[in-house]
C-alpha cells in the first residue's frame, strides 16, 4: 500500500481510515500487507514508537538522487508501516498545504518522491509484492514507475498494480516543469498518459499505467464514466473498460461500532442505549456546551471544502440555532474563511456550539 495519509498517524479525511481498515482486514485474511507513508512532522512518534528500518536509502529521481531514512512502526491490526523520513519534503506542519490552505508549490516533487521511494523500500527491505496498491493522486505515479523503471527488476517485475481513486476531484495537476524531476521520460508526456492541456496530471497517468483501477462504490464508478463525469477523466476511465470498477467502501466495526469502540467513555447498542447518553454528556462537557439530555445535538466531522458542502452548513447553521432547540459541534480543517467562521461560532452561541479546528481522533469518535 502506498498512500499519503493513514490513521492513526496522519489524517485529513476518509482516505486515512479506508487504507488502515483495508490493510488490517487483508492481513486478517492471511495476506502479508505493508504500508508506505511519509513521516510528516505532525506524526507523534511518542504515541507511535518506531525503529529504524533503513538508516540511509538512496532514491533516484529524474534529475538527482535523494537520500532519506525509513522508520518502521505498526498500524491497525499489526500491519507494518514504513515511514519515509525526508524533512526537505515532509518535515512541515501540514500534509498538503500551509496554514493559509495554499498547496505547497513543490507538491509534485514531494509525492512523486513518495511514489518512487515506496518501491525503493520494497527493493531495499527485500519484500517482493504480488500487488502494489496506490491510493489517490499522491501515490498515482507508483504504477508508472513500476512499468517504466522496474519492468524487468527481479523483485518488482511480476507485481500487478491497483490504483484506488477515493476522490477524483483532486488529480494532482501541475506545471510541466516538474516532469523532468519525476524521471518518467518525455515519451510519457503525451495526451494518452500524463499530459493534460500542457500540464502534468498525476491521476491521469496512474490510470494509464495501473493494471486495475477502482473507486469507492459501483454507483460512483458508473457516475465517473458518464459524460461530464470524473472531473474531466471520464473518457480516460471509460477507455479502460472492465479494468475500472467500483467496490463499496466498508466500515471497520472493531474501530467504529459503539458496541466496541474503545475511545468512547461508555459503549452502547441498539438494545441498550444508556451509554449513548453518557457519550453525549461527555461531548457536551469537552466542548463547553450546556449539559442537556433532551437537546438535539448535531455533529459534523470533515474537511471544510466546497466539494463537501460545508459552505451550505455555514449558510444555514445560524438560522437553525436561532429558531430551533439544538446544539452544534464541528471538527475539521479546510478553507480559511470556513475555519474562521466555525471557530467564531462558539463565542456567538455560548453553550450551544462547540468547534475544534484541527484533527482529533478521540473527538471524532465521540462526535
């Protein structure tokens, strides 16, 4: 597995949960699963003890060789997780952007390096994978490297590749001048591969090179190949025919079922809902809300971006609070103006609104 975020180490959205749960389930089924992620500055190594897997690993890119370190820790279900430690790219506060929510300008180099380094981890640790599974645009160059750089490598040449598209709206489209660093060769900068109206499109190239492509449900797969679907990639996905499919995302009930969730102050079931009241009171207490068993408590967890509809929440939540007996809690990060709006709500509606701008896994479970 190659991905840019993974619960509980680094997370901005559902991608981190999906990869963690899928990997743990595959391991439970008897597969030898290993995950490669960046070692961001935000990863708390005190909470996630690690060991040095590779003290120095050279990664050839198109214009230079980069040197990094690889740490090894353990993810959900005992899955080995390899973290690429390269502070020039990953030693920053944000995963994809700074506080102003502007993408880091070197993101194409950062995640091109991740894709290439992930394959180097397999080589240098002696792991021969049957399947290399890349997730979203940040890892989408991995199938391309597999087919162009390692087609005859004794460790990697027999590996098949899968690209899972969790969010097709984000494709990794960048100026052409990054392409030399990626080292994929000018022959790959063509309309059927990585070229997209004069720019580089990571996801488009990944779709070309992956043996299989899937997305988060059969219905969504059908939507993505309809006219005007797939945020411009409908023709590319449609051309892959049966190589493109949809598999419904699942939920890891060992982590998220209120009957088993170890992060809740009290567990409950549909047959005994008392614990739900305990959880509600705990949430009210943590976010400074009035303790009220009878109030309707509305909760939201996610990224504050227009694609997720949070601008619609911002437009309607004040009217709801002014006319209804409700409380409202929200957890997440995103667009600066939405962060500012939700951050200010508790002071305007004291005891009725709680907000946490950032990420907190325990609070996400409680909500």
